C-alpha cells in the first residue's frame, strides 16, 4: 500500500512537523482545532482587553466552519 497523504494533523510540536516534512515532503501539516483555540485563548488573555474576548472567540468559531476560502474571506470582512 502506497501511503501518500496530502494533509496531516498535529499539534505545534516542531519535531513532529519536521518529521512529517522529511517523510512526506508534499504533505501539508495542519494544527488541530483544539490547539489553535487553546493558543488563541492564551494569547488574547494576555494581550487583548477583556471586552473584546467574546467578539474574537465568535469570529474564530465562525471561521472554523467555513467550507471554502470564499466563505472564509466573507466572514473576515
């Protein structure tokens, strides 16, 4: 069986991402949604006024469910 993935999901572990690139050079590594949300939450708690947290989280949630780049760009407007 030839395994040639187009995408792989991981956390932000540099060694894992480097290994994926070495073994599957044409593969795109994606960060899992849980880790994206976790990192955003950490960042906004330190760097964004509390009154904007709800808005940012709402936008991130809507972006996550975009099925195309067109919808993604529409949500960002």
